[in-house]
C-alpha cells in the first residue's frame, strides 16, 4: 500500500497509561497512522513514571506528573506549540476512522475551505474487544468496524465532537488553543466547538463514522470529583453565553 503524504500534519496524542488496554490501543493507533500516511506523530505521556515505550519510531515526550487528574487541555497546548507543521490533528488514544476521511479533511484545510475539520460525521461507535481482536487478525482493516456498525454502541448521539479533529495551527492558536480552565475529563470538546462557532471560524465535517476502541474507564475517563465537574460545566456555559466580541476579549485574556 502506497502511503499518502501528510507531512504538513502533526498528529498530537496526549497519553496516560492506566491499563494494558490503553497501551494496546495506542499501538493500534500508531500502526494505523503509519500504515496509511507519511506524517509526523507527537506523543506526550504524563504520569508518575514512564509506562509507554513505543514499538515503532515516533517523537515522544515524557512529563513527570503525579497529579491524579490528567490535564488534557494543558498538555495539548504544549504539544501544539512544539509542532512545526501548518496543520495539527489532535487525536484521542482510542480513536480510529477510515483513512480516506482523514485525507478529505486535510484537503479541505489545504484548499483553505475550512479552519477545523472533524474527520467524521458526528457518529462515534464504541468497538467491543471482540471486534478489536478481529481487526488485528484481519491485517488492521477498518472494514471490520465499518461492516459491524449494527453490532456496536453509538456513543454521544449523532453530533459527537470528541475523538479527533484536524485544524490549521494558525487558526487554532488564534482561537485560544485549548481552554485550560477545563481541568481533567470534561466538556472541552463541546466548549471548543462552541467557541469556534461563536468566533466565526469555519468548521466542517466529513461523511463517515468514528470508532472508539474499548478500554476500562479509569479516573481519567470521568470527572475527578463533583467540585471539578461543576467548575468545568460552568466554564462551558460561560463561553456559550458570550457574543463574539466578549468571547474574543475573554480568549485574549488567557495570554
């Protein structure tokens, strides 16, 4: 299979290993990206101790972090600053979609027809461990997931905005990057979407589903506590209630 050149894209993947399944999933993701594309992959692992040692060659950063809460938004911002490409693909460890959808998303950005693109149409299906094994045995063919959608659980309804997105790095920085006031697991994906919408950026979607590979849901897969949940939800609502001028001033205040 001839690889498609996405050398103007950096795949940014924040990581915290909580289970063997997470390690397996990140390897599946890296294998998928490198199978289809000539591109750049940047991984940042933040944990008490380093637990992930890539089998395949990628750029990896380790940050010693003994906090229970994984500050996704802060680490994504650090990685974006390090990226040297025009486009960034911020990707969850457990997310996959058809490679053709990624290519179409990047083409929209290259043609300057969008500022941010979701490489799927809003449907995200949770993939059972059984189908993950079949996928691995079938030479990692995404058709295994596509042909068994009817046996997979649709998560977050028909308008999910999590999992992955690809954007112009310039627009991402101008839009305020990630909102670091959302600390840990929370509505950062919804906040980002709404913020870009209010500020007038061009956000597009590509037809086709996203797949979430199953893993045990540890402490980084839900709100850390009630106080943090309320704080994050209020930050999301605060952004939603602003007009473009107010929001631009607020984003500029982040520094």
